[in-house]
C-alpha cells in the first residue's frame, strides 16, 4: 500500500499525461495510442494509468477536453481582439477548420464522436459542453455583427447551427484527407457561403 502511494506521488501530473497522449496522436496516429504505449512514454504502468483515467474512452475524452481548453483560450483571444466582426468571424473559421490531413485534434474528435455511440450520459454531457462553447461564441459574434450593421439580419442561433454543420462536414473531409477537399478549398467554400448568406454588400 505504501509503495502504491509513493508511486502516485512520483507520477506525472494529469496534464503531463494528457500532453503526452496528444503528442503521441500527433506523431504516431491514434491507433498507436494505447494505455501500455502511453505508460511506456511517461514511465508508468497501464494499471497506474487506469487509476487516473479508468478506461481508454476516459483518457480520450479527457485529452480532448484538455485540447479544447487550449483552443477555447485561443478562441477567446481571437474573438475579443480589436477589429470588425467580419475579421473575427474569419479567425473563428480559420481556427475551426483542421490544419490538414490527420490533424491531431480532429483525429481525436472523430474518435470520441465514434465512441460516443456507446458512451454513458456523463460523457455525452461533457461532449455537449465542448460543442456548446463553440456554438455560444459563434452566436454572440453573429449577433454583434448584426448589431453593428456588418451582417444581414438573421436568427443568430439558427445561423450558427447551420454554419457549424457546414464547418463540421468540410472539416471531416480535410481531417480524413478526402481528395478534392483540402484546407484552402474548404476555406474558399466557407467564404463564399458567408458572402452569399451573411455579409452585407
């Protein structure tokens, strides 16, 4: 018992484990991220990792939450900086769309989505919280642009739902490397959609 307590005290902090997990996904792909592999990376046993995460599903979800926390901070900086609502909307879209094929954040997101078919209610609530943060920020930005006369008068909540569905669909294509839908092409499609539907002439 004393040995186990000593091992826990010497273990890396939780965030270090999440950083290591994300680094493994970025460098080797999600299929290489196993509890045993992560344990070897940080010098811990699989059993010790289960003390922190209970299961691989929980490890993936916590890693996603950590990654989303970093993206959320960046999104907050982008959306509160000086400039027009249009410029900040472009920054939001740029942050949303994957960097390219096998983008580690989107690779992780897709895996968590796939596993959510069998997730418990708590995990679904946590996933919904991640989605909700992106949605609320977009609704607020669209409403601001309307009030400043930069955007057409639309239902901000409904428009945000439609735009995020468009971004999700295109982002999946980019993340999986679907031919004919690279990042630049996707951003061009989204700019055209925004010009046609939202932006004032």
